[in-house]
C-alpha cells in the first residue's frame, strides 16, 4: 500500500471545531512519534510510611519493604519525600481524597468549591485527539478525584467489563444508529437554546448580559464537545486480542478489582483510546480477602501503633504495591522499535494521606515513573513546610505539552536530574 503524506497532526475543520484525524492505514507508521501520556493512581487510605520511604536519599538508597516489589524498575521511577498540599483539613477526616489531584484548600468546608484536577487539565489541553480525552476509574464506587474547571466531579467507572465494552466493542448497527441519533438530538437542543438566548440579549441589563454571555459560552463549549463525540462515534473502535474482563462482584477482593482495572490501562494506551487515565484505590469498607486481618482496611489504617494491626496493614499494602509492579512490567515491555509505553507515559503513584493513622495530609508518599524524566533516585525536600505537590504537577503537565508555569498552589516547576 502506498503511504500518503498524512499524520495525526493534520486536522479536520468544521463549524469552528478542530478535530485530529484518527489513525488511518495510509498514515506512515515509520514517521509516527509516540504521543505523551499520563496515568495517575491513588491509594486513598495511605501507604505506611516506615514501609514505604527509603531511609537514605539519593541514588544509593536501600529499597524499603514496599519498594522492593518494584526495585527491578528503579531506573524508571523517582521516589519523593517532603511533598504535600497545604491546608487540607476539611469537614471530614478523609476529605483530602477529593483534592489530591487539585490542591484546593480546606476541602468540604462551607463555601468550598474544588478546582480543576491534574488529569482534567491535561485532558482539556489534549482534547478529542483520542476517542476519550480522559478516563476516570475506581475500584469500588463512582467517587473520583477528577474535577472539571467548574469544580464538578467526573464520575468514575468501576466496571472493567463496561469499560472494555465502551472502548472496544462496536455494538450492533441499530444500537450505533440510536446513539448517533441521541447525539444529534443533543445538538438540536443546544441550537434551540442558543437561539432563545440570543433573542434575550437585547432585553436584559448589563449584569444579566454578562451572565447570559457566560451561559452562551458554556453552550458553545458543549456543542463543540458534541460534534467531537459524534465524529469519534462514527469511527470504528479498535480491535484487541484480549478477552473481555469479568467483573469481580466481591467487594472484599480489593486486589482482584485493582488488578482488573490495571490490566486495561496498557490496552487503553496502546490503542490510543485515551492519553490520560486516573485510578482511585478506594476504601472497600469490608474485611478483605486473602489477608490475616479480621477488620477492614480503614480500621487497619487507624492502627494506633498496634503492632498486629500494622502487620496486617502492611500485608494489604504490600499486595497493592506488588500489583502496581504488574503495571510497570506491562508498560516496560519493549516494542519492535525498542521503545516502551513507559517511555512515553508519566505515571504518578501515591496517596493523599501521609499518615493515615492521624489523617495527616503532609509528607505524602509520591512516586513518578516513566516519561522524559531522569530517574533512579529518592529525592528528599526538607523544611518546616512541605514543598508544594503542585510544583510536581506543573512538571507533569509540561510532559503532555501544556507549557504552564503554575497549577493550584505551585510556586515553581519541580526540576530534578
């Protein structure tokens, strides 16, 4: 087949909408450059500090109890100490869950409105170059850590089988037709609303005109999104040599549910279905299968220095890190050209709690793997106050091409060599 002079940087322009072309057979794979990607994974009940953090800084650190599970990939990740968000005391003890990717202060208190999360800032920048600008996942319920610029939570997908269907199963022609019509109907409603809004403008005050202008811009944004969704809807979904996953209904199988979601992430990235994925490892509220503990994980995290509880907690968290190692192994697998998904994917792994026993949201366990960074070190930031985790977020956003100088409560980009 003759290769045409096409690439993903050629765009379609229609009705004020810019949409990147999907990958076509006629595009030269030889000239294709791997897109940059972002994956964020949070263990919301913390990671026991004595078992997570290495004792020494620098390159020659001895791997901690948890890090031994991923030490094979040491040259591909960096461990950070001394990072955190400021003023994370909220209405409830675990409210820092909702601000791990945003850095908004005093979560849950009266008048609190969350800010845009790291992943949604990345997704807004990338746009509909992929079928899904971002995918938000969770192990137990639809709560997520992903928030739009308007402070609205993006619900998480908790079913691996539903996610697989959305990503890779085309559906019968009748279903596709119905979905296309639904999208068309949505566009028609927006057209009508825009017309009605325009007729009101000459009759209102300047204050109301400003409100209507903002409303009208929101409608235009929604219309642009509908056009993009419809364009992707008309493209065939990618096919993968992978059996559809079976959902694990047992909430006590934390590791099984975590693993089922992790296995889909390489497929998402390989097929370029999305370049931004976030996964929340949640409190399952039950005694977990496969461990010695007789109480739930949340209870274990509030160990009160009880040695037996700490031992049982470490069993659970060792298993979480071991499962995370499976993702690193999959992303590290080299392709024919010598590259790997990890080379082009920045992976953030950690927690919103530095000390779950006291609900402390300082000195957070943070690891960054992959991407364009120089890795292999334990970097320690010292001082009375934590270095803003948002500084790291600025650096992570730059890896996906968003040349920003600030995010949340950042003071500067984080640089390390």
